[in-house]
C-alpha cells in the first residue's frame, strides 16, 4: 500500500559508512571530526555533485546518496575510494579514514526529501559486506554497468544472506586500482592532518 503523498521511483542508492569511527573518535575527537569535515568539503561532496548524486542524509560517520544513473554511482564511489587511499598514504594506519560503500539499484519511496524501502535497505546491507576502502554492489548494479566503465572490474561473491532481508542478494565486489585516476596532486596536498 502506498503512503499518501509519497512517490516511487527507481534509483541507484549509495550507502557509505566510515570504518572505525568510534575508535578514531575515542582517540582524537576534535582531529577526527576536522579531518572528516575536510574530506567531505574537498573530496566527497564535490565527487557526489560531479557525478550527479544527491545527498539524502548524513550521520556522524555515514551517508545515503541517490543517483539517477548506476554508472554515476559507481564512478562516484570509485573516485572517493581511490582518492581516500591516496590521502591515507602519508598518514599512520591507526589514523586512516576509510569508508565501506554499498550500491544497489532498486525501487525507493520518496517522501519529504528522504528515501525509504527495499532499495535503500539492500544498499545498507551491501555496505556492511564491503571491506575497508572497498565497494560492494548488487547484481542489478553489475548488470546495468556491464563493461561500460574503464578501470573497474567486478568479482562475483555469490548470493549472500544479509540481516533482515528474506531473500539472498547477489553481491559483487568492485575491483579497481586505487592508484589509477587519482586526484591531482594539488588536491592531494590539501588534506588537513
């Protein structure tokens, strides 16, 4: 049953979460927040805009982003992960800021500038399956992207059972060279450490 005032649409949904946020906050609250804010301002938010995404909501250590194009969602995610890997090169591993990202293509319910539904829930579960600095996508995302993106390959992880989703989800790990197509050095040197 549809909720009055809501709209349904197909969307590429990106869910991202920072790895080890609580640990980093415990060690250095002010520094962690400052570095995360810098990454958002200099790298993450511009990558989302550049790839035609719309930030739906943020949490202290994560975000939900909607894209009209699956290819744009994957390009955005790989750009963020590549550039974050480069930003972490000169930082002690104990202070790395890394993200896990999940991307799904599915039906969503839009209401009051927020999105809900199975398409969102699956993206969140895919994010949990991703390794630090990695990206996991659903079979629907993989099928739509095909071979259209250079420097991106997919590793089939098979059908996975995930929390609170009754059916198994076909999951693919995005394989990309973290050094390829990185940020210009001027952007790399702008990190606040």
